[in-house]
C-alpha cells in the first residue's frame, strides 16, 4: 500500500549502474498525492500488482488493475494516480541499452508504439516471472561485467515476451507491408524532425519517396494523411512541454519552429481546441479520484509467489 510521511525516502525510478533497474511503486517519487505530469528520459514498464488506479500516458488515461502492463517511453508525458492500495512493479532502462540484435522484432525505438496490455493466463505468468526474476537479480548484484550482461539479457527476454503478446488490440502487429515499412521510417524521422519542419515534402525527400507514396502509407496505417500525422506530432510535443516544463508559451513555440507566438497559439488552438494557457491550467488539476467501470475489486492481487523468489 502507498504510504506517506517524512521518513519515507522516495527516488526517481531511474536505471541503475547496469542501465536497468527495478522498483516498486511506493519506493519511487511517482507515488505522491496530486502528481504533476512529468517526462522521463528512459523507458519504464509498470506492471500493476495490487489495487486499482489510473495512469496517464500522453494525456490518455489508462485504468489499471492487477495484471495491467504499461510501457512508458522516453519523452512521453506521464503521471500515476495513486489510490490507496495501488502497487506496481517497475522496470526502467536506458534508451540505448539494448542493441537491435538483442531484441529483434521489438520496436524499442518506436517511441509512439503500443503501451497497454491486460495480461491473462500464460502470458501473465511469463511476464510476471520475468519481472520478478529481474527484480531479484537487480537486488543481488551491484557491479560486474557478467552481472551487467545478465541483467541486460533478462531485460531483452522480458521485452521479447511482451512482443509475443497476442491478446491485446495494442499488440505489435503481424504482417509487414510496404506501406507499414514506409510509415515506420517516416515516424522515426518525424521524431527528430518535427521541431524543424512541418512540411510533408521534407520528410518524403529524407526517406526517399514521393509525397503521394508517403500519404498513401499514412492513410493505410493510421487513416490520416501525412500532413495530419505531422501536425499531430507537433501538437503532442507542445502539450508535453506545456504540461511538464516551466517554459513560456513563446519559448515552446520557438522550439517547435514557430517564429511568432501568435502563429503557435493559432496552431495549438486549431489542433487541441484550447489556447496554450488554458491547456496548461487544465493539466495542472488533480487526476480524478474514482474507480473506473469494470475495474476489479481492490482486494484482487497477483499471488505473492509469482512476484518474488525467496
């Protein structure tokens, strides 16, 4: 259970010496009353082990109950709504820790990728066991080349198991088409390029295709045009900066390539439906304290023997 008091020392759930770390939610500074949205510079997996609550990822609320698995990626806006009884096992790791060969087929660099699963059956057993063993070994080892390699490979196995999940609409997907490959290249380029350009022509040129091909790929994968995908990404970054930093509206506009604050304000209002100031005020309000419909009783709990090796 989450407790409070002056004697409770909480820490950011940052990776440890080996580039990977494990925590329980109450041990971290995520478990505070009325949390503000924040940005992490590392990956974070959160496996709900007890109780119920809500976690926001990029301003979308995800109800959590035992067996809920969330993947929060670097740069995403997140906050935990900490209700009494909520607990979670957390795994964090550095963005550049794993090579592509170690996690073949897992889109670790796909920062807008899938982020929510409700684990059941054998999938739940496999993921919970991997998280538990990783936690045990993180606690046992504090240095060493072999121990560091062990923790890294255990993390890779955990991510490979997550990639094999088949019971969620947010899975990693199966077949790969030319449109999906084009879209994947575009989205990776957009992660770095959105502060500098909102022109579809620039992205098409950089990934070596025509504007028509890029637009067709975006429509096939997302149902939205390439221009809409670009504007959505810029608007999302604006929301993250407004919610999670003290930067002025004018400075945020400049960071996103707007020469004049009025142009940024018009863009933001068109995309989000609020002025930048009104959005910033709104996200500062506490998360709603309510049990989402369909959430299991707070007494439900992942069996303790599946979370620790004595």
